[in-house]
C-alpha cells in the first residue's frame, strides 16, 4: 500500500472517530466533497500535521464546498 493510501485510511479513521460516524458514512462524505483528491494533492503538507489539525482541515474543506 502506498504512503498516500495509508494516509487516506488514517484520515478516514480519524474523521470517523472525531465525528462518531461509520466508515461507510465517512467514505460517502469524502467522495461527495472530493476529499480524497484533496488529501492526495496536499499529502506532502497534511501528513506532517497532527490528527486534530487534519480533521479540522478536512472540515473546513467540506464546509467551503457546501
């Protein structure tokens, strides 16, 4: 598994935990708002941050697209 894919899985797990969602719910939300493309594009910057920052960043990304 690539580092980017491992990081995407990490993001799913952290988001799921923080928002008390199922994996399926997170997957649907991430697909709906293009979060996977965002994570892939900004992997170099995001992966060096803590879980709390990453979840907050994803929340801001989603909020900007609603």
